[in-house]
C-alpha cells in the first residue's frame, strides 16, 4: 500500500451531519420560527450556518441549547 493511500484512509474527510432547517429546529425546540429569526437578528442563543441565502442549524447546537437550558431541581 502506498503512503498516500494509507494517509487518506487513516484520516478520512469529516462527513457533515444533516443540517436542520429553521422549521425543523423550531419544531425540536417547540418554539416559533419567528423566535429563531429574532435570535439570529440579535445574535443570541443558537449558532447557525449561513449558506448563500439559506439558514441551517447543526443538530448538536440544538442539543447543546437544550442542555444549557435544562433546569434540574435540587
């Protein structure tokens, strides 16, 4: 096996997870899409990805938001 092939197979390119649309993220979070729009405008709460004119959310960012806002009674 040549060195190039070994290097490629040992370090494969990352495979991005499926990104969520604003409607899908809002459904998971049980909030209106307008709330996500407001958060983006104010640059608060939830990171997002801007691809051309599309806005997408990474599932792990949505999950992290849920974790950050979970209240555990003592």
